[in-house]
C-alpha cells in the first residue's frame, strides 16, 4: 500500500511584514515613498525660498524693489552696489573684522579649555575627577543668573572690553561632556603603548587622543565658532553704546530690526530711483547674506564629521 503525501501550498509573503526585521527596516510602499518625497520637497522649499528672496533682494535695483513692494521674487535688474557700499568702509566692514577676531580667538580659547578639561576628566586616575565632573554637571541645571554674571564681569573690568564677549562663554559644559565621553573610549592599548615609549600626558593627548578623535573635535569646533559668530546678547550687556565695537550680529540687529540708516541709503521707503544707487532693503538683505555666508560655506566641509562625531561622542562611554 503506497502512502500518499500532500504538500501544503506555499503561502505568499508579498505585502506582509517580515517579523524578523524591525519596522523601520521595512521597504517603503509606493504611497510611503511618495509621501516622503513630498514632505522633503516641502521642507526644502520652506528653507530655500526665503534664502532665495533674501539673496535676490540684496542684488536688486531700487526699481525692482519698489516694483515688488518689498522682497523680490522675480529678477528685474541686478546690481551689486549694495555689497560695494557695505564693504567699502564704515560700520559693516569694521563689525565684520571684529566678529572674525572674536570668533577666531574665542573658538581657540574655548577649544583649548574644553579639550584639556575633557581629557583630564576622561582619565579615571586623575585627581578628583568625579567631584569636578559632578560640579560641572550641576552648573548645567543651576547657574548664578544674569545679574550676578553681569556684576562679576563688570567688577573685573570687562564692561566695554572685547574679552567680555569671549571669556564668559568660553566654557561649555555640554561640549566638555561630549569630548570627555569620546576621549574616555580611546583604545587603552594605544595609550599604554605610548606610555611604554616614555610619552607623558601632554604627548599622549597631542599624539594619540586628538588624532583619533578628529570627528568630535571638528563638531565641537563648529559649535563654538557658531556660538561666537552669533554673539549678540553679550553686546547688549557689556557694550550697548559703543557702536565702534559692535560685532556683525548686533549691527544687523540695529540696521534691520531698528531701521537705522546705513551709508548710501535713503531715509525712507524701499528706495527712491534717481536719489540713491542702493535701496535700504537691499542693504539690509546684503548684511543678512554677509552674516550667513561664512557658516554656510564652512558647514559642508564639516558635515561629514557631524553625525559621526556627535553621535559617537554621545553614545560611547
């Protein structure tokens, strides 16, 4: 007697989720892919259209600005007179030099302090590192406040001085913790090998730790530079009346928000044809572009380090 075996028909798995794969790893459906592309397109337009209007208005003629009644959406006469007027001298060029100086010096000081502090706290055998780490973390939640900070800086002679824009913000606990988290995971074999070769702590930091943590160092440098480049509130506190010492961001605030006149612009309206080569709105947008340009140019070069440095520094340790 021959046994008859039957084979159950194979079930189709098309359209069903694989239970062994996380939900976020599943391929998108056609609807999901379309929704994703539409959402990204809308977000890109929301970012790019205002930038386009600002840049186009900064290079538009007074006629085009008058015709548009404000920000220009359609090109109608291009001129770079606003940039020539802005950079030919006067407060904008002076404030740009001040901002560059504050950014370079402040970033250098902030990175030196952050790197040294983070490396010391990352060494388990360093003296009092747990207590110092606790003190730093507490300052993230409890601070002296604005008035005590102002009084301390003023009593130390910082009112009206450039160092008041640099030193009070030179120490960022967040940046130190991110650096410490990364430095503490540096391969122990590398450090031990360096010590066997007679290297001290300074040599280990310079030749071992820093070269193996370029990504997180680049990210923290970008954070510090952006913070100093955008210095604004400190100027209001420590040098509100000294216009010759204002950095670029505060000049932008004065000219765009408060409507102060710049050299080469008319006193009212968008621009009067025949009475001024540049319109006030064109000059204001040129200052905005000048403010955004350096960070916009620098960011793509550091972008490849951003995700790696930030996420790795936060997850490790």
